[in-house]
C-alpha cells in the first residue's frame, strides 16, 4: 500500500531531514566512525531507507540515525526510528563483473506475536528466517522472546524483554541469550529520563562471549527551540579469549532552532576503553574525543541544505576531520510527475580524499498504487592513492495490489 500523509506530511518530504552515521567494530563494543550519510533515499512503497557508503570490511557494521530536528516538517509525528530489518548490498563497477553470471538464492521469513496477558502487556515473540544460496549450506536464525511494558503512573513506565537466539552461520552454530530492561521517567512534557540495562551471552564454536551495559540518558527542552541531551554508558565485554574490555561513553548534544528554516546541531562525544585479561597481547588504554557542528537550512519546502564538520582526536589513531555537505531540491513535490536532485560531498583529512555523489531522479505516479522511476547516480572519489569514477542508471516500475 502507498504511504499516507501523517499530519499533512508524507515520508518523502521529511526523508531528507534524517542524517545517518556509519560505524564499524571488531567486537560489537568498541566502535570506529567510518563516514556520514547526510541523506538516504526513502522508498515509499518499499517503506525503507537506502544508505549508500563506501565499501567496508568489518565483523560488525552499524548505522546510527540522528533524531529529526524540530524544524523538519512533521518532526513530531516521528519521535523514534525503529529498525526492523537490515539488508546489505555491494555495489561494484560493471568491469569487475563477469559478462554472464547465474546465481540462485532463496529466503523465507516468519514472524509471530501473541498477547499473553493484557494487564501487563505481556507478549510472546517468535521470528524465524532461513536462507539458501546455490553452492552454500542453508543458514537460519530462530528467536524466541517474551516482552512486557507497563505504566507505573503518569510519570514512570517500564519495559523488559528476554529472548533466546539460535543461528547457523558459516562459522558454525551460535546460541545467544539476551535481556534488556528500561525505566523511563517523564515528569514534564519537556523533560525525559531513561535508564536501560542490557546484556548478551553468546556461545560460538570459538568460545563464549558476554556483554553487559548500562545507559543513562536525559533529554530536555530548555526553551522553545532549544533542546539538549546527555547520555552516559558503561559497557563491559568478555571475549572468547578471556580478554575483558570496559568502555565508558559520554555524549552531550544540543539543537537550536533560531528560525523556523534553520536548525543548528552540536555534538560532543568522549570515549575511554581499557582492555585487560589473559590472552591479550598487551594491555590497551584508549581514549577518543569527537566534536561535531552541523546546520540544516530549509528556506522552502522543496529545498534542503545541510553542512557539518566533525573533529576526532584519538590516543591510538591519527586525528582526522570530516566535512560533509548535501543539497536536495524537489521542484515538483506534489504532482504526479516529480523531479528530485540530490548532491553530497564528503572530505576526509586522514585519507586526503573527496567523495562526491550526484543523483537526479524522475518519478511518475501513474496511480496511487503504481509508479515508474528513473534515476542516475554519478559518483567520484579522489585521493592521492586513487581516482574513481562511476555511473549508474536505475529504472523501477512498481505496482501494488
């Protein structure tokens, strides 16, 4: 079904207001910032965002999305962003692909949710997926969980979830137990506090690992157009080798809306990590600090400009600066024929590189359930070590019944 307007605003109109960051990790605890994705295209029929970033090789990759700025149209209709499914894709140049290639794969998903007790909003959740690729063994994931939410009055509310996951990966079978519990307090409409306790115990062929974390966060609207947030997180992970790593993250952010068309963001992050235990080649103490300033300008509903600068300082890695900017222009947003022009540019001091992406798109809404779209993506990457150019034409026809 097609996306319906929410509060007079469609998801396509606010998609450009979201900004994303890509991180990588080797242990699912110590994360390294890779790059920013200022704008991700949103498919109203697919109901998903497409994040396009440079190829990465890491055991764990995560995408972090920033809350909508108050100046974005319809921001109050999307207070949280829930990621329910992730699909990875690899873009390659046509010259790297064989002239003729045949591959067969299959994927099946099943999800089930049942209310066990209405008084405490107690639910049982089951999810199962199985995939098979030609020439490879079948892989599956099975999750069984119980969750509940309950209001403890007009101010406090609580939620909890425990689950078991059974997976078959290429490395072997994996068994994991997960738990999470949260307590939320909202004494005022402009003030919110939350405490979250979570953990994970995972058994792999290589051994058993365990992760525990506590997160305390607060958000407050000090004045109309001035929001601040503070978070403190303590985490500990014990790897299969017995090495224990403790991490403390402190984050402080502020959003200022001096004018309805202008939004300013400031972010400060401080991380300290310490690894100890048997099996470690050496004891490691690391500290990282990062500061970021961003500005979003929307003088017209059809035009959006975003710029940001991020400074990172690390004890064990080289310092670096990332400058990002993006422009989105949609001169015909409400007609059956829609035009969109998107441009983004990212500069990294550590690689002395510049990446540019230009994407013009033409879309024709034939009916409310049928559309045709053609887009062209031109990418350029320049650094002292390499110079890449690529072009991609994509045509889509979608009909929903």
